[in-house]
C-alpha cells in the first residue's frame, strides 16, 4: 500500500512540475503474504522476495538504460536489493563507479545466521555488499553490487547486538544520529557525498523514512525515536540534488495503515522533490 499512498500524495504530478517527464511504470506484482508459506525461518519468504527484486531490477535497469532516474516506491526495504542491482549493472555498462547512501534508522545488514526474526527487510544491505542472503545478491548485477568503501549509512540509531559487529567489520562508513547531532546534517551530507560520489561516481540513494523521527514520519513499521527532523531530512536531499550525481532514489517503508492523514507519504513525496532539485528560492 505504500506506493498507492505516495501516488495519492501526488508524487508523479509534483515531480512533473519540476520539469521532468514522468512515467509511472506501475507496481511490481508481489504475492500476498498470507497465501504463501514462509519457508526457511532464517530468511522468510526469500523465494518470493527475490522474485520481486529480480522483476524490479529488470524494470529499473530498463529505465536507466533509457536515461531516466528511477524513483522506486516501497514497500519494505528489501526492494532495494533490486533497485541497487539495477544501478550497479547500469554503472558497469557505462564504465563508471557507483556509490550508495543508505538513510535508515537500522543497519539492514543482518544475515540469515545473525537474524533473530528471519525478516528479510533487515538483510538487503548485506546482500548488496556481497554477503547473505545469496538469493538477493544474484540479481542483474555482479557481487558485490557496491563496494563497502563507497557505501555510507546515515541516521543509524537502532542495531542488534550481532549486527553491530557486522557493521563494524564491514568497511562501510556510518554516520549515526550522534554524528548528525555533533557534526550537523550539512557536514554529514557533504562527507557522505564525497565518499559515495568520489571519482565522479553515480550515487544511488536509498531512503527509509524510518530514518526520520516518528514525530514527522509516524507511518512506518519500525519507528525509532530520535531520528532526522523535517529540515535535516530535506537538507540531506537538497545536497544530493546539488551534487548532480543521483542515479536512482528509493523511498521505502511507508505504511499507510500506521500513518496519520497520509503525512508520511506526503513527507516522502516532498523528499523526492528535494532530491530531484526543488529549491526554496
């Protein structure tokens, strides 16, 4: 229901007002969870999730091959395995590097061996970096999709005990909310873009709206207090736009069942506009 909420918020019409030609390619068909068996308890519904991600990868790669910037609407964050795979495949075809900025309250770097829940939406970044679950790493790009030294996490504030060890050992760059508080979001954004975008790299931005504080983004499945405020989130996206390196944008974890007057979908729509170049003046 997340993509529908973003459409209701007018995301396509509002992006078009920025001067872009917008094509809504519709939804990737996803099976209803209650009609399927979870399978392996350490990576529930992995077969269905990987099929959705493969379809998304093909669709997003076709858009990038046409010269478009895919704006991927979720849905849980597992979809990023498909969208980042597309950006990786496109960058390899063009012979340019790809960097990744992952904006999230969570690390999403659990594996089937470390997870306590078996929820795959806690694992996509692990797959993107070339680890488990392997089903998400075998899409339309080589592995790893993005090297850890070009991967930046922003907004982190809620990691499992074992996941902390994984993140520390991974080689990725992490700006926790403590770093945002200490350095300021502009400095964090500048550093993130210099890391992910070094060498004129294309940059994929994967924005989980639970990176924002629940006061401004209540409609998420796993809210964590102490997140980005409204202006911090927009400043980050505005600086992404200024870099002119954006390859693709994910907006995920919008859950209208938990939302208040569609405010989270409206926020995500506004963040997309900022990332695509909407200016205050």
